[in-house]
C-alpha cells in the first residue's frame, strides 16, 4: 500500500502535486488545510482522503485524531505531535512542525512530511510517501517540492 502524506497546506497546494500523487492508494492530510477549498484538486482524484484537523482549521467535520490500521500497522494521524507515543501505536504521523521527521521514540516510529504550502525553519516545501507492506518495515520517503 502506497500512501501520499501531506500537511500544512495553509491554502497553498502546488498545482503539480495532484498529478504527482495520483497513483497513491490513499491520501492523508495531517492538518492546517485552513481553507477547505484547497482540497478540491485532491478530492477530484477520487482516492480515499483522510484528513485530521489542525490548529489552523475550522472544519469541525475533521477529527483531531484518526487511528487507522493498514497492512498490520496501527497508525495514529494527528496534527500536533505527542511527546510520547500512544499505547498500542506502531507509527505516529503528524504535521504542525513544518519539518520532515523520521524518528523512533520508545519503539514507535514518528513521521512528519514537512509542509506542502508553507515551509519554514529552513526546510523546503515537501510531502512524503509511506509504503506499508505486511510483515515488512515501513518505507518513508520525503519528497522536496
């Protein structure tokens, strides 16, 4: 399973991004969309789209946290990263920091794709690919835009 992971669009979705991620099995947006209309080109792809609410979002239809299971992995999607991993979670995927991340804390992998629309802290605009295959380590690839 190949998942396109984006975060922190802040009303800025690069025009070429939908073409680049059209082959994904799913799209996960980790918050701070800030304008729901920004999602139009992603929704037009017709792929499953999971969105969690960020601290800059006002859409109450989006949850603050989404717990998913894919290919035997227990995942938590959240905008603001927790300090410690939630019990029973294999992978925490978050936004908010605008800085790409691939780190293990207490046996749990923490991933952040960076920011698609508002890079900061010296990091370039980016998104990520997450590849999950049962009984194999997850593959995480950050793509600079």
